[in-house]
C-alpha cells in the first residue's frame, strides 16, 4: 500500500467539469499590436467586450507577464480598479453595455524555456498557446468558449512576419493580418524570423485558389516538398470524403526546432515540430514520412473539427482530438494499406492507452477534473477517443455517420461544443438512443469481454460477459454498448457467415447462429471493433488455423499475435516453444503473395512490455530480465528454424528502384528489416553491417545500425553515422535514441549516462530529451534494472527538465506508471525515486500532479 501522505500538494486545487459557467462577456474583436524583441517584446491589446450577464471581468495572466497599463475606453485604470492575484486579473468593468479594454505588457521570449506562449527557437519568434499559453502573452479570457476575430499587427526587423488568417498589408518591418473567423485564444499564432517558403497552390471545389507555404530555415527547402504534397492530398481528401472546403486565401505551415508537441492547428498558420515537416531519403525513415503525412493531415483536418467547431471547455478535448485522430486514421488508411493501418493503430492503443487504463493515470475519455490540463493530452483522449468515434460509425453505419456529420457541421459551425452536442446530432440524425453509449466518454478503464461457445446440432451459441475493472475514483462500471464483429469459418477454411456486428448492451448476453452444416471456427472482434480485451479460451491449433484462413486481416494478425504471446508465456514457465507457432511462421514466410507490410507485422514478436502486462493481469509478477531472455530465445529459435526462408525474403524484398516513401516500397523495406532482425540473432550482425555500408536511405541505415548495436559491434558505425550527420539535428536525435533502446539491458543505463554527459546532448530541446530518455524507458529490462539505476536516472532528469520545461517533464514521467507491478526490490527503488521527485522544493504543478498520481498507485 502506497503512503497516502504523499498526495499532490493541497494548493493544487482541481478544476471540475461540474463548475463550468459561461463567460459573462462576449468578445467581439481582438486587436493586437506586437513589437518583437528577444528580451522585451511589447504587446498592446484592445479587446472589444459587451456584457451579457452579471459578473466580474476576469482575465488570465501569466506570472512572467509584466503588466504596464490598463484602460477602459481610453481612460487609464488606477490601482483601485483592478487586482492581480497570481495568474488571475480582476477588473472593475461597466455594469452594462459595450466597452474596449486596452492593455500594454512586456514579455521576455528569450527566457521562455517552457516553450509556452511567445518564445524563441533558434532565433525564430514563435508561439504555442494550446492549452493555456495565450495568457503568457497578454491578459485575456484564456478559455476555448471565448471566441473572436483577430486583427494583428507585427513589428520587427525580420524578413518574415506571420500570423493567423489573411494578410492585410506588409511594409518595412511591419505586417498586418486579419482572421475573420472567430477563434479562441489557444488558436492564436505568430511566427517571425529568417525563413524560406516552399510554395504551392490548391484550387478548392468551389474554384477558389488557396496559396500554400511550408516555411523552413534557409537550407532546409529541399526537405519540405513531402510536407507540401501531404497538405495538398489532405485538402483533396477532406473535400471528397467529408465535404469540407478550406475557408481562407492562405495556408501556412512553419517548422521550428523547439516544440513541446508534434504540431499545432492554429487557424491558417500551423506550427510544426520540424521532425514532422523535414524529410529526405537520406535523413528520414519510411515511418517518418508516414508520420509527416498523417500529422499534416491531422492538423489540417482540425480546421473544421477543432477550429470552426471548437470545444466549450478543456474537458471536451476529446471532441476535437478524438474525431480528428479518427479522420487522420481514415486518411492514412486510404493513402496506404487500410489493414496495416488498423493493426498499427491497435498496437499503439494497446501499448499506450491500455497501459494508461490499467494504472494510476487512468481517466475517462472526457475527464471529470484536472489540476493541469496539459497532463490530459493523453492516449485516452486521443487514441481511445478515436476508437469511440469508430464504434459510433460502426453502430450507425456509413450512411448514418455521413448524415450525422453533415448535421454536426451545419448545426455547430462557429460553436464551442460539448460531447452532449456531438451525441445529440447522432441521435437526431439516426433516431438512436445513445445514453448508454455515452459511458464510453464518462467511464474510465478497458472492458474485459469473456467469450464462450456452445455447439449443438447445427446451432452455435456465443455467450459474452463484460466487466470493467475499478479505476481511480470509479469503482462500479455499468455495462456499455460494445459492438462485436464476428465471422464464422468452416473447417475447410471457407467463410460461412460474413462479418456480422453483434451489439452487446448487457453484462451478459448471448447470440445464436442456426443451420450450420459443421461446427465453424469463430473469428471474433474483427477489425478490432471495440477497444476491449477479449478473454477467449482457444488452443494453439485453432489460433494457427485462423492465422492461415481468416479473411479479416486484423483477426488473422491477432491470431498470430496471441499464438506468439502464448508461446512466450509458456517459455517463461520453462516450456519449449510450441511447434504450432514455429510452423505458422514458416507458412507466413512461404506466402509470396501476401502484403509485405502485413507479413512484417506478423513477424514482430510481442514487446517485453506487452508480456509484462499480460503476466501482471494474470496475477504473475513480471521479471523483466526473464522476459527479455525468453523473447531473445524465441527470436533466435525462429531464425535457426527458418534461416533459409528468412534469407530468401531478405533478398526478395530488396528495392532497387529509386526511393519512394509510398506503401509499396515502405512495405517491402519493413519486411526486409523484419527478416534481418531475426537473422541478426544468428549471424552476429554480419548482414546488418553489410546493409549499413550499402544502404541508400535512412530507413535501412538506421534499421541496420540498431541491429548492429544489438549485436554488440557498432562503435565504428556509430562514429561514422555521427560524423556524417553531425549537422542534421533530427538525425542525431535518432543516434541518441537508438543506443539506449538497443543496448543490452545490463548496459542500457550506463549507455544513457554516457550520452547524457556529451556536449551535444542539448537536453533543453524537447526532441533531443525525448530521444535519449525515451530510448532508455522503451528498453523494458534496461529501464526496470533490478538495482533501480534506471529509475534514478529518469528521476534526475525529470527534476532537471522540470525547472525549465514542466510540460516535457510531466509527459516523460509516465514511464513510471507501471512501477507497482514488479517485485518488492524494484518497487522499493521506484518508490524512493518517486518520493525524491515529490520532495523537490520547486516542483511544478505539471510534474507534481503526475508523480502524485503515480506514487499513490496501489
């Protein structure tokens, strides 16, 4: 039992969903005049208010904002007319009618290491205002339900001055921008600096020409083409699939090196982490290209699902993020392989969100309270939020979904909406009662669905039972609506009942199929139709049958995944690898007609973290070292058993054509590297070294380098790699990440410590910090070292980062969330590390909330 005396500090008063009240003023226009200077930027703001309800004029203001002047309708306010209390500014406003509030403040961008508000990144002025960053620029009602058009004047002796909306005028050191669409403050953006544009044009369905620009640092122009192409594909797709047309004359994307997130959907001026814009074959992997394409699409799609319709309050974050993630998943599925995309999404969900649901950080898709909203940009809000949209679409059908989305856009354009608004349009469009379905938004945890079968004389009965384990603050979980897609396959491999969606609404429920000639094999949870854990007893022979014959790609992959998982669990019990799994791998390797990307996923063994999770759920204390050894042993056995077949695949998947990051070539390279990863266990890294020397693209170069590190003979290659790419920051991030990730577990912490001491470990850069720390924490046995050195290393760096960038520290602290599942000695070391963080004298609200919740896990 954890020590409950170590709760988060009492001063961290949660914000409650139930406390929401509308803002008592309408904001009809925001005018900003910004003079940029590295250490003292001046912001003049004029806010046109009109009172619509009784109440004080309350604005948010960051602690580092130097307030110089306040006036109402030109009359300067004296000290008795306003009060500043922490980050709250209360002003005596007129009791009725309209008025203009003017303010003048000064902020210091160069001192802003938290990268929230206005800051400098390598000499470029930029902003990040979601969720509550605008208050660090100027006093404002910094909440998403206060929306206004913006007119912005920028002044600086810099060649490029950008803000939201359309350009009004530009002169020597001055630019004026106007965004006619009302928006909340979190969507405000400005960028100023020495930048170059890679430009294009898009003609909308109604015939309007839109100018497109991807702004990068001088010298990076050749690596921005793919981002521009991805933007154009996104615009075309959104018009075709959702009927959404872009609504400004200009769309700008800017790449910056220092950014806490991946990207930000500011209206007409998307700011991106440079790793999600810049790509060339010699510096970016296939995964980088796919990620760029997907995130460009995600931020563009926000123009309607997030900007034109935003969220009423931050508790509704899933309204914009879950829907937009679902849309970008659809986009990638259409651009590439739908089957492979679905499997990859499920892998991400299980690795991140299921783990979140099963630990101290569990929360509903729409949480009830928070201390620091930045801590709720989570896999539950994003990925599980997208799964909820997918279930809704499955339940109402494609036609019902399209009808509901049309009504949503018509009814709520220009609104700050809620989950209730979202569900109401589906009810109105389809006639369904979604009151029970709403539990997916309000109840935390991953449901466990138990399935049993009964076969009698041509009659098959499937019985299901659902339960959801308790989560923090929620002990009792009523039944949810769970769509379970099933198909029936005859013993000869023919599908006798195609995919049918069973709608489960009770705690226990059964469904029947009649008139069957022979007992079929049930293919359950096809397409991963609901984000649940399916508990179903099945022998290895049946799993192997589904792997060979299932017509649903996800269910086929899942059968192989479960077979691999059961094999590893058996090995941890001291048994030998079963013949069924090893034989199934041989059949997969012999299937030359299969999608290479799909086969690559089938060859990927369950992660060590996944096996630890399964063991913990079954009441077994995981041993990270034993799990690592079993996984290595199984990979080695596969390589020995199928060496000739793996060699043939490796040779057959070689791509001789000029590099393209498309689905075809990417799939071939992924299968080639999957085969090489297995062969690497038995050839001492020989083939990986040869590939590293000859590879003409970063996918194979970085893949080979990681395998050489695993094989223990990579020092010369690491030196060569660093020397070749020392001037390419994003590639050196990979260099920092690969070493602790692929190190032997007993060396991983020492490797990380050595790298952290290097002069080029620019730890204040979020990408570099995430690369090294993330590389170590992803090395399961290395991070969970029995002596606690992994925990100590992470605690040291979280405290150091917290002093300059609390958001990054808080997000990286989630690596601790599973600490209670391990043995007593590991728990003791983890407790000491967590207590040390909590006792730090100047702990941020961000990190304090996260560590407090993690530490009090039981």
